C-alpha cells in the first residue's frame, strides 16, 4: 500500500515512511492510494469476532507488506488492552465509551498503535533513534507519553503551556520519566505549537535528528481510530435501523477515521460532527466557504481548533464535492452554556456523568435525530474525571479517581522550563 501527499507535490511512500515522516515533504497529509471494502462475510460474522480480530481485518490492507501478520497482531493486542463499551442511555441513543485506556481519553489507541509501529520499524533497522516532538493543550501529550513509554529507540519530547493544562493532565505528562521528557513552556499552546513547527523546518535539527510528530496527521495515529466504529457496530443489538454517529470534533481526525470505516463497507448512514463554538466546519457546510479563524477557549478544550488539519482528508474521501459530503455529514456547533445543560440533563434522565466533549456529541445527536428515527451513537471521548473542575459543580456529586489517575497524582512532577525556541533547540541538540 502506498500513501500519497494531499498536496500532490511529493512522491508516494510506504506505510513505514509515512509513519516515520508524519507530514510529507510538501507539507501535505498522507492518504492511502486505495481503499478496498471488506467482505460481506466479515460483517455477517462480526459479532463472533474479538476486538483484536476485527482490528486486524480493518487495518491490514493499510499496513500489509511492511509489518508481518504475526507482528501486526501483537501490536494490535498490545494496543487494545482495555474495553470499549456501548452504553444505552435513551431509546435509540447510546454512547460509545472510549475512555477506558491508560490516560482515559480516546487518543490512547492511536498513540499506542503509533508507538508500537515506530518501535517495530526501529528494531528492524537498528537505525539511529527517532525523536517524537509534540505540542499539547492537554490530552494528546498524556496519551503520547503513556503510549511511547519504554519504547526502545524512540525519545519523546512534549511541550505544554505552563499553568494551562489541568492538574491531572500535567501529572500525566511529567511523572513518567524514562524516554519521556516534558518541557514546560512559559506561554500559550499556540506558542508551543509554533516552536514545534519551527523545529520541523530547522535544517540543523533535520541533519542531526530523526524528528517526527505524533498528532493525528500521522497515519499511524489516525487510521486505528477506525476500530471504534466497528466495535460499536458489533455491540449494537438492533442492526436494522439506520446507524448515525455523532463525533465531538476538533481536528476532525476521529470523524475522518469513521468515514474511512464507512468506505470499508461499515453501514454508517450518517455522521454528525459536533463542535463547540469553534465552528469552521458547520459554517463551511452552510456557506460553502472554508474560512479558518483563531480558536476560542471553551470548556471542551480538546476541541478548541480554528483550522482542523484533517478536514482535507474528509474532502478527499468525498472527492472534494460538497454536495456528496452533505449527504454523509451534518455539523452543528454548541455553546458552553448548552454543553453544561446537556451534562445536567444526562445526569437527570439517565444518571449518566458525561464529560464536556461527550456532552457536545450528545447535543449534536439529539438535534439530528429530532426529526428522524435512527440508531444514534455519540462518542464519549474522555473520562469526566479529566475535567473535574467543569464536571463537579454540574453534577453535584463527588467522582472518585480511577486507579490509573490516583496512581500518578501521588508522583512527583519533573519538567524542564523553557521560554523560547533557542531553549528548545539547545535541549534537542544537547
Ligand atoms: C482530541 C480530542 C477530541 C477531538 O478529536 P479530533 O480527532 O481532534 O476531532 C475530542 N475529545 C477529546 C477528549 C479529545 O482529547
């Protein structure tokens, strides 16, 4: 399988090179040259397959030739070592909980899969070390740190804005040690991101280090997110109703993986992209004009994205035709006030504690289903405990810390303070 750059000014590469590079040399995102639907038999038997078996069938064609079957099976087994339950909340409304992994956000699956692929390629070649450089506003850093911990030949450097991530998130970034280093940046998330971008363009660094990124532009982080949609389908009892997924979206990597699942033949009738007030996609579907804006800060902060990087992949899937896209995708945006009300509502009607991101997903699903009958599933992308300061006042109940969080809260934070690009550069060269 080859991957081409969506900017069409770089040559095609293998899965391995796409993973190691992250972004193509022409700054385009990589996209698979071909998508072959899975056989009917696979869908007929899906209820009798394990999650590992499903994942293997789903990802195989994208990785084939580069990681032998048995090694790929081991990578999958190691990646998917937790549950993905579907919880029914109302008639025809269910949530798919994606927060049962080590850092309690859905990014665990992509980060773990990518880490293991990189580790495999590294062992194979016995080449020099790879440095994964990533800027985080909260969840990405924790998932990447945990996913890459102890992977040989890979060093991870995470930049986060000082004082702007939650306490739980900071502990997840700064307490692991080993091959994980946290750089605490005096500045905002945008400053962190700007430094990372500058590093990727720095020729001196390029000569001395193998730098790669670990956000959802990387195909090894993006593609495994297809699994979720198959796991939900497997668990749904009523497969006769049209299936509608609502995905709380920021960079649009997760929803774009759902669209890939649809291309593989999974019977998904419609997607709802639910956003907070960072509404570039809902505006695009209404007006046909794509106009990115600087992001606003909200209570669902993992979706505070003003220019979603995966949107070009969505356009590619639907042949850059907005009418075709609209047949498959509806998008709504919601305010923080509406989000808080939805959290309260879910607690009242179903005794369910949603996090702010899941609540946005719920709102989008309800709005879409107001005039239709279908089986709706919204994705719950983070455990509510990760956003305790927002969740606790709404639900009026204490939430106990799950063991994987309790464990790190007692550990000591270790981070290196930096304030400008030259600090980052001398650390990396140092
Ligand atoms: C990253 C994240 C999202 C947004 O996912 P995208 O793939 O960027 O659209 C939603 N919720 C949570 C909790 C996240 O961490």
